[in-house]
C-alpha cells in the first residue's frame, strides 16, 4: 500500500493541472524538506476545518502531484510549482507526525467515451465561454480523460461543486455532467443580462 504526505487546501486541483504553492506553515515546511526536489505527495481539498494552523478533514479523493520547480525565499518560505499527475483515493491516515501522511490508492478511469459525448461538452463549453465574455482559444485535448479535466477547470463553482466533478467515477459521466453545467451557467448568464437590460 502506497503512503504519501498530504497537503490540504481550500481548493480543488484536477489531474493534469499545475499549481503554485506558497508554503509558509511549519508542518508544510517540514514536508517540503522531505519531498523536494522531486518526490510525489498528495493534494486534497478540505471538507471541514482550517487550511492554516488547525485541524482539518480532507475529502477522500484528491490528486498525486510532483514538484516541477521550487524556490526558497529569504524569509524561509517556499514557492513550489507542482503538477498533478493522476487521481487518487485517500484511504486512512498513517501517522501523527509533523505533517499528515495517508495510505492512498489509484482512482483510474477505464470507461470508453462516445465521441459525440466529448463533442457536446466542448460545444457547451465554447458557448458558455462566449456568453461569459472569455476570450482565447479552448485547448482541446485528444484524450477524453484529459479533456474532461481541462473542462473542469473552466467551471464556476465552490469547492463542493468542483470536488463533485473530481469524484465522478467515469469520464463519460463527467463529460455529460459538464455539458449540463455549462448549459445551465450560460442560460443563467443570459437571464441575468436580460434582467439588467433597460
């Protein structure tokens, strides 16, 4: 059984994503001393509790990340750029040391995806971005799993909403859910604009 250090945040990171961590808390500074420059660790969103200086209860689905680059600042804090590799399940905590460690297991996706399901999600995302006034090209990943997580990063919502997307077991189900969400958000924006119009 694999054991990894856990870094908990009030945000959701999806596989394939990158994140800049500003590490200043003692427990996480100790963690960085052990994992840098390249050892993997886990990141999960906090279900209940505090991100800084207190206890927390993490969601049981997160990601395995690897450090890509890091910098030790003059004040002793770290700036660490991490890349999320894959989705994992947190099974149980393993120690009461200076920082949390958990037994984890992979949480892979093996379902086939109909091209029409992926195309519908892309089209809904493009329409939503257009209504929201977001400019720029949408990066369309050829792999359906990577595509689903790229689209997840575009969705508005609070931590529980984004965590629910991460926890959906299969890619096809996630893409279908994203299609519904993008359509709902686009319709909401249109309705709000209609109310503001003279």
